[in-house]
């Protein structure tokens, strides 16, 4: 059973990777993922976005600046605490995500059109399970970092670099 899950996981990852490569994308995967996070969760602090996306705070600052320059995101004050700046997706950012999703669907549609009738039927039968996978992924807590690197980011908030060895610092 675990072997089947591994094989299915590898196949899904390969197909998703193919779709990403075949769709022209003006934004990096991190920028696109950040927009999707903002769409799903609402306005967030830049530091929270960095942890969620598994990048450093300076990298996230650059991503948000790019998104802001493209008018896909905006910085705004938190109404509950005017000292806090939040990053929010704009309507142009939502439109961009819809266009990217349509482009990805188009790649899959072209691939599916090349399948045999029984292969298309098998995919149709798998549709409820695929939708459940999407739901499970969407329901997973955003507080879970995408990489172990995010723990380094969270640890660096104290102002001290996390230790990786007796006297080694992560740069």
C-alpha cells in the first residue's frame, strides 16, 4: 500500500512539474505561491509569509515588492494595530492567478485529449480522490513551513543567527 502511494505521488509530482514547465509564467514559483497564500488566507505580515513560503525575510521583501510593482499585491496598515503592515492580494493578483490556473488546465486538457477512452475514464473515476487531495492540501495549516529552512527563519527573529555547529552560523 505504501509503495502504491509512493508511485502515485511520484506520478502526480511529475505531471504537476510538467504542467508548471509548459505554462509560461511571468512570476517565480515563490511569487505565485505567495499570491495563492494571500488569496487563501487573506492579508498577512511579511514575516509570516516568509515562514509559510520557506524563504528568508529579505527574499520575501523582494517578492512582495515585485508583486506590488505589478499591482498584484499591496501593503496596508492593520486596522487592529496601525503599527503593523500587512500584505494583501489585489483584484489584479486574483485575475493573474485565475489566468495561471486556466493555463495549467489547458496543459492538462491537451494531455488528457491524447489518452485513450479507458484512460480518460480511469481519470474520471479518480476525480473524487483528486479533489479530496486538493481539499486536504488546502486544509493543511499554513503555519506549517514548506521547508526545514523556515525553522531557521523563525529562529532568527531573536536577532541571533541559529547555531549549526559549535561555532558555525548560518548566513
